[in-house]
C-alpha cells in the first residue's frame, strides 16, 4: 500500500509539473499573474494611468491651451465633460443651474479642490496632479472626475 501511495504521488507530481509547464508556455495563469503584477506596479508608479473614479476609466483630453474646460451641468451630462483630463494649474468651469443641482467633491485624491466649489464663481483651479471626483448630491446621474497630469 505504501508503494501505491508513493506511485500515486509521483504521478500526481508529474501531472502538476506538466500543468504548470504547459500553463507557462501557453501564456496561462503564470503569465496572467505576471501581467497583473505589472499592472499593479504600473498603477502605483507616479506617471501611471488615472485611477477609476466615479466610473471614469478614460478621460477626454482637454490639456491643450485652447481646449474648452467647461462642464455643462445638467441632465444628461455629456460623456466628454463627465471624465476630463487637464494639466496642473488649469481650471474647470461648471455652467448650469446650481440651485437645482449642487456640485460637490466625491471620491478620488485628497485634498479635492472641488470641495471649495462656489456657485457664485464656478471655476475651480487644480494646483496638483491627481484624479478628483465630483457629483451632484441632488442627482445621482451627475458624477464624474477630473484627471490632472503634470
């Protein structure tokens, strides 16, 4: 009986080795784990892609000096305005009925410059890099994020 267990273990070891080897050569789990580790390392890097904030995974590039950085605040909120990318030092202006739909900071990096939003002067300057979320406490559909790059 001891030989049968030893034989079964030997066969099992060969089987495990074969699975591991074939997984590596065909880009199986090992390659997937390596890709996940690389993605995690990339996300942690200072120049990594923006974090997902308020369902913004990609951002409309508004970094050019002549680009419009105005968010027309109302329902529906245009996708290009909902997830916007700008550079450090640039500003975003909200335009809309702020009595009906307030603007508040929501998610992302802190401190969030949107927290100082004032309807009387609805332009917010972004002094540092990061991803800063916003929302309307009055309308759950009004959410988005500003991704600020160096």
